[in-house]
C-alpha cells in the first residue's frame, strides 16, 4: 500500500513539473500598432529568426470571436485581408512553444506597410 501511495505521489509531482515546464503567458501589447495593411512578419524575440506556422487570427473586440485566420509561411510572413469596415483591428498570434501575443492594429495610409511582431519563447 505504501508503494502505491509513493507511485501516485511521484506521478502527481511529475505531472506538476511537466505542466510548469510548458506554461505560457499571454503577452498583450499595450500600445496600438499602426500599419497600412494587416500583414507582417513573426520573429523570435532576441534572435529575429522567422517563425513558420504561427497561427494569426483576426478577432472581434472581445478577443473571443475569430473572424478569419491564417498561418505564417517559411519566412514568418502573414497577410490577412482587411475587412471593408473599420480602422481598428484585433490580432492574436500563437504557436507551440511560444507565448501567445495580442495586439490592436490601426490602419493608416501614411503608416509603415507591414508589422513586425516579436514572439517570446514560452518558459
């Protein structure tokens, strides 16, 4: 009976340790980004390496409704067609092993053409 308790306890500790090792923290950009388009590049923070396969979602203002989504290509580039209505958009990026990232984007014609978004490695 004692060895069964030890095995259960060990399993619990390993589960806890594994869960902590794969934790992610939502990163929310406080300032509103400005761009001419809903396009850009996803890069690893600190190395500027492009990230392939990042899910990029155009969300509603509540961050719960997903209007459309795409994935980054092998160069980390993405592009979402801008809806006909509105000038403020809500974008979320997520990828395995990276912290999810949310930002607001305001469309202005005199702004830079594309966004550069740096994702951090999940700890």
